[in-house]
């Protein structure tokens, strides 16, 4: 993150497990979700409704929210992919 000159406004420790309800709460203030799982990139428009597919894209196999999770403006980015970070943050 420091390489992209991103200022972190809030950092939540890994010991605090974020669940489905936390995912839904974050989605309320977003219009776009970019979910990254390895090389797989899924983009969703979440301005009008939030489907189960969207919430599932944010969660890992244990049911906890995947990391890192970033909110940039009205875009949520969940997971990590170097190409996407370069595209979104230069």
C-alpha cells in the first residue's frame, strides 16, 4: 500500500474477524465491488441491490471477510491482485 502512496484511514487487526453482516454493512455505502481471488477478478455493480453472489465474493471459505479489504470512494476492493492495485491506484 505504501508503494502506491495510499493512506490507511482505519486498520482492523486480523484477530477481529469480519463476517457476512460486516460485508453487507460495507456494501451499503458502495456502488462497485471488485473481488480478487488469485488471478480471478470479479466486478459487481452494487448501487441498487446486493445479491448473495456479491456477498459470497467478499467471504473466504471460513465465512470471514477476505483480506485486504479497501474502501476507496464508493468502490470496495476485497482480496489482492497486483495488476488491479496498479490499475486502481497507479
